[in-house]
């Protein structure tokens, strides 16, 4: 993960004591990841995965469909987060699973268990330490997992942000005290903004940012015409103080880049280099 030079005040990790209940592989913390040993980064870079340890009374919850493997003594349950209404809102409008997967250790089955989680697309994973006061806004698809004590809700954006910001009208908001895992498509760059400092970010590249940050929709250049010609159009303009995590790839732009190469009905590839594929 690229480390940016502005690393001052906006993000202060909460220090957790090293628990004795996490012996084994998960106790070997990756540098700058989780000092407690509950979350261990197993593979760095584009194909990151996280080994999560659970003990009696200390479980975790994750986005649906991200579990790769888990030990035999771990039980998985699915629950609605925030009730039926809140879960439907998060699922339909904010890109989260309708049900979150909850993991806990089966009674009498040893001191610990482990679960390997991996994001659905190639990218990095970042662990955020939440102190109970500062929350995080997470783009749809950016939430991976968190401690049981962290609440995963929805946040509604205003009309301009929802229509033009690239995040939709609803995003996820994590609050509470504990640890939060976010994931990206591509690498993650971090920016810590000073009070009054501004930064423009192209639509679809934001992964997460601190709750309460001011952000508006702005032109990429001084001229709207030049913004359109440049291919950038409208961007998100954030104002500090606060921290923003940005991904280096966009699934929407990947999809647009692949369009000329996809088969076209009736006319073949239209000279675009695509290949007509028949399953008959």
C-alpha cells in the first residue's frame, strides 16, 4: 500500500493488548496490521486475504460470500444487520449483502478457531482501528469484515452527491469501537487532509473516508467543456480535516474498456477486434 506524506493528525490507531487467547498462526501479526493478532494479513498485494481468529466471546462478522475456509470448530450464522428495513436498504441501495455472516467458536471446541476471508476482486485490504468516536463511510463493495461491536449501517447522500458522485444515493457507515476491514479493487493510497485542505477524486475511486468530512461535486478542470473533453467530467472534492482511502482501479471503467471487445448480436464484432462466441 502506498504511503502518502501527509500523515499527521487525522487517524490515530487504538492500541489493543496482545491477547493470550490467540495462539498459533494468527498471533504472528503482519507489520502495521493488527498488533492484537486477531487479524493477520496472509497475502499482501493484489491477492490479499486475511486470517481472522475467534475465541470464546470474541467473534466477528463479514460481508456475505467472502469466506474461503474456516476451522471445524467455527460456527457461521447469518443475521440481518439493522433489522429488516435497514438490511434491505443496505442490500438494495448500498451494495451490502442482505445478511451478514457471523462467526463464533463452538463451545468446548478449543481456545481458538480461524477463518480465511478474501475480497471478491483483486485488491488490497486495510485494517482500521475505531475508537468509538470516529466513524467511517465505506463505498459499496468496500466493506469486508469487522468486530461484532462495530455497527454497519447506511448513510444517505444528498441529490448532487448521489447523482454525480459515483457512489449512489446510499453508502455504508461504520460506527462503534473495534476493528474494521475494508478492501479495494487495485491498490490503496491513503491521503490525510489538513483542515481546509482540498483534494479532488474521480468518481468510483473512493474506498472509505472519515465520517463528517465535507465533500461536494466539482469539475475536474476550471472549464466544464475541458472537463468533459479530458474524460474526467465531474469529480468528488473533499475538504479536510479527514482521511481518505483511494483505490487505483475502477470496476466501472474496466467494464467500459471491455465493451469494444464484447460480441455484438447480429453484426459480429463490428471491426472492433471482438470475437463472436457461440455455445451451440
